[in-house]
C-alpha cells in the first residue's frame, strides 16, 4: 500500500468483547462489520422475556468499573453520560443451612464487623488478614498479567523476585481450597471464598491459590446497571454504530477465508464478507476443532482450549418471592462444601449445590412484588445424556431453596431454564462451558490464547482468550486485540497516518497499562 488505509475488519461475535473491540476500532476510523448468530448484541450477556420485562440470563455482577470508564474515555465519551451505574453497599448476602447469615459490604470495616458478629472475633481478624493478603496479590499481578497483552512467565517471575514476600502470598504449592483451609478456622468462610473459583469456571480444589485475588475485584466495588446488564452491551453497540460500525444479526459465520497467506474475510449464509482482518469473539475451541474451516485451526492449540471450564444451570424468570430477605446478590450454600465439586469433577449434576440468586429489581419494587430473578447452579460441561436433565434440575433447585424458606409465586416452569446443552446450542463448540478453558493448574493463565494468532490477520478476544473469563476481563481482551491490530496494521503500511475520529488508540493503551484499577 502506498499509504495507511483504513483497516477492513470483520468481528465474528457481538459479545461484550466483540462490541468493545468494534467501538475502539470504529473510533479509529476502521471499517468494521460485526456478525452474530443471535438477534441482538451481548452474547452471553443476554436477556430472556418475562412477565416483568427482559430479565438478565447471563452475567449479573459488574466489578472493576475503571475498565469500563477507560473504554468510554478512550473513545471520547463519559460512561455516566450513557449508563446509570449504582454502587451496592451490600456486595452479597450469604445464608447457610444452619441459620447463619453474613453480608459482605462495600465498607471493608463493616464487613469485618459482620464476619466477627457471625463467626467470632478470631474469624474477623482472619478475614482482615485474608483481605490484606488478596489485595497484595491483586496489586502484584494486575499489571504483569491482566493489563499486559501477552503474559510472559519469565517477566512475571522477575516481577515476583522484586518483591519476594509475594511468593508466600501466592502459595504456589496449594490449591485455593488448601489456602483457605489455613486462612480460616471456620470452614464456612473457606466455603464462601472458595466460591470465587467458580467465577472463572473452576473448582477451589483444583484451582491455584492465587485465584484468591478474585475476591479483591469484588471488594473494590460492585455496581448494578440500570436497565440490566444487557443495557451495557446495547449501549456499546450503539456507540460503535454511531462511529460507522455495521452490525449483521441473525447471521451465521460459516468459514474464515484466507488468500495469499492472510485472512480475506468471513463466509456467511448470506454471502462473503471481505476483510483484511478478522477478530473472533467466540469460544476459541470453535476454531481449534475446525468449526470455521481449516484456515483458523492452527491459530489455537488444543492446550489453549482444554480442559473445559464449568457450565451452569440458569433459571431466568419473573415471580413474587416469599421467605428470607434477599439482597441484589444472595448466595445459599450447600451443606457440604466438597460434595458439590466432587460431583462436578465426575461430570454429574450436584445434588448438594450452592445456589446464587440475583434479584434484578431489588430496591426498585416492593419486596413481595412480581420481579425479575436469575438463579445459577454450577454444572459440568456437556458430556452426559440431557434427557430428564431439566426436570431433575428444576426440582433440585426449588426444593433446595424451599429448605431455606424461599419460594416463588408462580414457580418458574422448565421454559425458564437453560442447561449446559442449551448453552452448547447457543454458543457452538463451547461444550456448554461458560468460561472457556479451565483455570485449573498453576500455569493455566499462561495457556489461554492471546489476541495475536499464528494466522496473519486473525485475532482473538473474549472470555476464552487472555486475560480470561468475566466481563471486565473480556473488555480488557478487546483492548489488547484492538491495540495489536492497530500496531500490526501500521507496521505493514508506510507514508501518511490514518485519519481518525478521536485520539490515538495505541498511545491510549500504552498509558492505560500503567494505570491501577484500584
């Protein structure tokens, strides 16, 4: 090329990462087309209809707000001009079947007081120590892991050696469950914080102790989005469209094409979409097994997609609740903390499971009014016969909640339930896994595929790519992909700079890597 021409980019998948990438790249003047098999943006950040309106049926927790503030600022916008985010004072409410109740709060000191009141003064001190421990981990690994486009074990090792005391905090030879057992005298607290491994699709008994830092992402604040989480996806899609991005919904990508050693576009049921750059915002396993043709198979090694993470059974419905007081986020713990994960490891539906309830309209309507709910129970990825799965799951979930005194009127029907087989149908080649590759093993974080691939012109973003699962991580993956594309596009061109509608992405990303999320 004689000059730097706008990159022609096709993004496969309108999940939150694909949307964030579309916004960043369209802001830079790139010609962006987004394809998605579904009828609306959001991917796993989806809604289903209910008598009280659209109800979230995907992610419900918004943490690490600075990630979203930065996304909007990088395209010349202010998040609060487009979305209403309300901080929660009660991060989550927790119930055990022995009658114990614990609220973890945005106010760290109040959380410590609550822990001491529920479990005793010793437990309060242990909680304070654990929180300080996880903050050191978060602060140490935020930069060299989450904020960097490609984590390097050697670079991480050097960073650790600069502060050797962090090695003890990492507990490299312990599982998360093992760390929690020595951190808390009361095993109910070990059960509570072991649950954070499931945030990234893992078991606390097989995930590394370093995942304890996930607590800090929540401790730094939890927000609700007015209108539901899907409003975040819709807003980002709208901003990208205003910058020229084109969205084609109900469009299935069949094959990523290649010409002259580089990707040349995406074949769809409606024809070929030409592009010199393709971003895949789906489960990388789809590429690895050849679901989008032979061209991208070499882009993702099997070790980057296997073993698989957990899935979930998800009820999304509207009803009137009766029973214990609910917060926006409420957890009802299983009786035996190990039983659930033993069943999941064996590929079985757990019968003594922890249940999570999101009361989407909490605080906006009367407590006994008809309102929207999402209930999540951990599940293994797909590999069992789905027959009778829904009936068994529904009975188990609502009987379990009834034991805590919580009932719903009317009780939801089977049509409100999505199972691992349902998620496999919604997100092909995922095996129903909601978090991509499993986080099990100390080196798991280094095995996820990164934004750049071995196929020229093909990039990845999403929860299955680095830095991993979760809405903030997916948005960071989009930042990494956009920066890589702009850098690579510039390196293959000469002469003039591209006209843009705003600031320079590469410079912004470089600056943001140095910024703390705390």
